[in-house]
């Protein structure tokens, strides 16, 4: 899918995984679902670093806007490949930085997400985030727009799971609609799958 990028935005190369992981880790450090899963800001950061390094940068399409924001997408037909080594690295990171039971909670949520994931081909937004300093400055909108414009040109739907109710308005402003809601674990926060038809 051809994407028209603004001057400050670029597709992340394999060696950019640290930059992507750091930005997403900072953006999600207080996210309700991720704090429930991993328990600490460092646990969240560790998880995002592994996912950026082993899944979304090499397999999907990740983008950086200067050093202020990042996204992690999977195109239609791409599947996250979370093999034995990434799982070991992920688990070691949680043993060191996360709260007890983090790996079990993460695996449970992964199965729930897979259960709710739509079968129709789509662009999947795993994460979009900005640094704390860049919040409220239009960085998130600038990151989102090029991919959704490309989806509209090609007639491709988009899908995400919203892990923070505070972001509902941001996603609906781009045409995403909540299609379900589920609890991520016992007494855990809610996650809301959202779908966007191309315009």
C-alpha cells in the first residue's frame, strides 16, 4: 500500500525498533490495560520494546514522526510471529521489570484479542503514541492521517483495540466505531475493539 508521508514522518527501518519501542512504551506507561497487565511503567516499556523489535517493525509497518510519535501497524494478511526466542525475551523482561503474573495476564489477553479479531482483510493498528512532551500538539493526528488516507484510496478497512477510554474520541474522529467491549482479566479494565470502513 502506497502511503504519502509528510516531510517529518518516515517508515521505521529494522534498526529503528528501539526508537519505536521507547516512544510507544512512554505513551502507554499509564495506559489502563497495560498497567493491569504489566504492573509498572518499566514493565510496559519492556513489553513494547520486545514487540517493536521482534514483531511490528520487522513484520508490519511502523512509522516515526521525528522523535515525537510512532505507530505500529500490520497490513492485511500479515500475522505477528512471536516465536520461542521473542517469548523468552518477553518473559525475562517481565520477570525483571513487571509485576508477578504479567506473562500469564499477557497470554490471556492475547487469546482474547485473537478471539475478537475480525477475519476480513484490514490494516491493524496495534499501537499509536507520542512522547509526553508532544501530547496535545497534533502529532497523533499527523501519524494517523497518512495510513487512513491510503486505506481510503485502496478501499481497505482498519481495525484497532482501544485500551484507554480517554482515547475514544480521538479514534471516533477518524471514523472508527466501537464494535465490542470485553474485560481483559478478572477485575481488569475494558478493551474496546474498533472498526473503520474506508471512506
